[in-house]
């Protein structure tokens, strides 16, 4: 079955450290892939998306993600964490139909 | 532009009551959808619409109805509320389903007692 898996429901990093949030998909055909961010009491906002063009995708707020077909992964990274990055992050995939499938989310905590 | 507007922000219902969650967008988006968000489960698709007059079921449609009489509006109806429907509900829209990003409303927090 087609699915999206986010490893780690909670991730903590120190301010200034590397942020790495993991996302893997299960599908025989690479889907369109997205990362969304949710700040407290708000809806989700798009960080970046992969739609089969460049495999390294740059998004807003210094985030980027790399699509790796061999690993069926689309991990999100940021070189240096900032306090304002604390939020919940969702990976999502469009598997060729009309239904965007979300992962279960990763809550990112930044340690001062 | 207001974007995607959801009302109400909060609602408490008793078991068996019915209600409608409103969603309106002013971006002329063809695609609209409803998700529910529950802890540890991410967002799950309830219903979606690819245009006025067209709706379809998502992953968890039971207990919910939708209609799409105009491009702008996509209300979600709870027919007979149950405690299992306690959740945060998000409406989202996009130009199409070809990879266009979703624009989300700020959510409706529903509690069913």
C-alpha cells in the first residue's frame, strides 16, 4: 500500500545545530512530495515540494530536502536551527491520484 | 485576500447533535478538501472535491457529508456527532491536484461530549 512514514514523532536539537527530519514513502512510482509546517493553533503552511524536477529542493526559512529514489526518502534539513523553527512538521505525498497522504508528523523542539 | 476561512474556531456538541463546519476560499481554487487531525495520526482526509458539483470520499468519510454547490464554499456536515469525532478539522484548497500546494484554514476544534 502507498504510505508516508516519518521516523521520530519528537526531535530535539540545540539552537544552531543541524536539523534532520526523516520521511520515507512507499510506492513503486515516485510521488510528488511535500513538507508542511504547523505552528501552534494554526493551519499547515507549505515549506517545499518535489515534483520530479531537481532532486535537491530549497524551501522557505532556510530548509531544504533531497529526494533519493534509491532510498525512497525525502528528508528535510536545515544547517542551523533557530528558536523560531520549533513547530510540527509533516511530510506528504501525492501518489498520482487526487488524495494527498500525510505522515504522522514530527514535533521539533529547539533547545536554547 | 482572506485565503481559506473556517468557522467556527471552536465548537462543543453533545452526542447525537448535528452541525455544519463552514469553509470558504477566495482564491478561485478548484480543489477543496477536509482533513481531521488527531494526536499521533497526522492528517487524515475525510472528503474532497475537484470542482463545483463533484465530491468524493477520502480515508475516513463515515459520519460526515459534504456538498460543493459553488467554487468558493465546501461545508462539512456532521450528521449525528459521536465522541470519536472529537478532533481538529482543517479545510484546505489548491488550484488543482497536480502538485499545487494546499492552502489551509486555521482549523476548527470540535469536542463531542
